């Protein structure tokens, strides 16, 4: 009864584990937005590293290439060594990468560090959502999953605030400090009960669940998890099963559209080229460095607000509202650049792109910028989580690479307006897809969501009867 009175009652240990287990995301946010303030420095005469514009552009793609090539390792590690150890390994590699950035004096080492950041971000953004979803009470699962993106946006604020104004080595030092905090605290957190039961470690799973559900009788929940794991272990976990099994096929389609769709709504383009876009707009009301800081702060606030309401208003409503308003913002930017290209006098309304970008930050992060990471940890079954989320992450990486290439090609060939028209259209198309195809997962257990993905909606009172007692008893006794 005490646990049901408030949204966060009885969840202190979950909050601590989720917070320290996702501190790496601050570092990842910093590495993701690092090129926006640092590329202008690197190609300037003040740079301590001789850099061409071509090399600077490849610093953006290098991060995504690392993510792409790191996928096989991600699939292997999350199931082989566990969610917790995968996160710790990623934190160690990111720490080493920041040390390289802080001390290097050649572009070769910068490329190596950016590639490494891509690999670790890939591993972390698969392992962390799984870890959080598997330790969280269903009433705050959406909030805890959102912590990952909130921390990432905090990293973005830091690098936008520090990069343009302080020496080159300061940003890496902040990244080193953040990752050190995670490596000091997170090793003392337990592995998830789901993973431990998958490995047949019943007593360890019991202790883990007891840690995350203090002062609560865990008997029924532990049995429910064991039954779910037992049933899901009887299902195959081959790559082709992502497409042959109905529930997996629906899950992978949803995540492919949402993950790639984030970038087709201009996420990577704006984060990595924000200073250049605002400079091209020619606004006299705010310089690009200050605007970038405000942009990151608005994104952070919107993500935090979304994390608080995602378990109340649901995933679908936030997605649809976010996508529609994001499309309007991107369309406004496109129209502005179109008018400028055609020679219209727009000096008096040069505030429009800055305002549109700020509204974009809020509209994007309230839904499409944060809900996918909540859904991706919910809609895959236990035995398919690592493979499904790694494949989803591949879609995220490919979407980023494709959107950056589309932007650079269309912007240089035809003008800035054309890619933004395309991104605006993508937002409206994904909103229609969300309305027609994505189910609501708010307030449902992970097992209930699996039946929902298969097109079955079991009654909560009879859910346990749907699980074979024989398969559960065999698993439990073993």
C-alpha cells in the first residue's frame, strides 16, 4: 500500500542505479555535439592541430561509422557478459577516448577517439535501456528510461557552453570526471533479475530484485519474471526470427521507423551543424554560440518534462503531438531559407529561424526525441532484446548517416531550404505511421506488452494462466 501511494514511492534504489548507470550518456552527449563548437576552432588559425575543412567534416561521420561497425560486439557483449558489465566496459573505453582527445596533437588520434566514441555509444545505448527496463517498476519505467536522454542532453549543454569559450582540453576533462563518477559508484549496483534468471542464477536474481524492491514482498513478481523468462527462452533467438515471428517483426518495424525517423526529422543535422545553420540565417538578434546553449537547455527541459508525463499521458500521444509540431517548425525554417534564396528582404524577420529552432528543440524532445528509447526497451522479448535493440541501433546510425549526407548534398547543390522541406515532410509521415501502427504500452508489464505485440490482449487476472506451469516448474527447479 505504501508503494502505491506515490509515483516514486519505494523506487529509491532504482533511481540510484538508473542515474549512475547512465552517467555515460553525459559523455556521449558531449561527444555527439562536440563538433558543433570545436570544428570552427579546428579549422581556424588558432588551432593547435592543423585541420582541413574536409577532415573536420569527417569527424561527424567517423562517430557514426564507429557505431555501425561496433554493432556485432554490442550484440555479443550484452548477452554474454551482461547489461551491467557492458555499461562499465563502455564507460572505460569512453574515458580512454577523452584522455586521447585531451592530449592528442594530430588529426589521426582525433579520428581514433571519435571512432571509439561511436563504438561505446552504440554499446551503451543498447545495454542501458535494457538494464533500466529490467530493473524498473512498470509505473516509472518510462521515466527511468528517459534518464538516458536527459543525461545526454545535459552533456550537450555542457559542450555547447564550454567548447566555444574555454580551452580545447576543458571539455575532455569534464567527460573524464563524469565517467570516473560512474566507474566509482555503478560497480556496486546489482545485475538485472531478468538477466540473472536467464543465466539460471535464481538466488542472485532474488537478491537483485529485493534490492530494487525494498520493503516489498517480491515472491509473486519473481515468479512472474521467472515464468516470463522460461516461456521466452523456449522461443528461438536467431536473426531471421526478427522478421519471421509476428511480434518481433512488428517491434523491429516500429523501432526502425522511429530510430531512423529521429534523424530524418533533422536531429543529427541540427545538433552537428547548429552554429552553421544559424550563421547562414543571418540573424542579428543572437549569435550562434549563445543560441546553441539556449537550444540545448530547451531540449533538456523538454526531455525532463517528457520523462515526467510519459507514464501518465502515454507514448503514442506524445509521439504524435511531437511529430506534428516538429514538422511545422522544420517547414518554417525551410520557407525562411527559400525566401532568402529568392532574394526577398527578410532582415526584419531574421528572428524567425532562431525562434523556429528553439521551438523545434522543445517539440522534438517532448516526444520523438525521447519516447523511442522508452519503447525500444519494452517491445522486444527477453531473448530477442540484445539482437532487436542492436538492429534498431543500426537503423539509428544509418538514419544519421543518410540524413547528414542528404543535408550536405541538397544544401550545397540547391540551398538550405530543400533538406528542411524534406525533413518536415518526414515528420508528418512518421506521425501518420504512429497513429496507425504503434500500440500504447503505458502501464503494462513487459510480459503483457509481448502479448500485445502479437495481437493478443490478455486479461491481467488471467495472465499467469497463459504461461505453461510445466515450463516454469522445469526452469524454477533447475
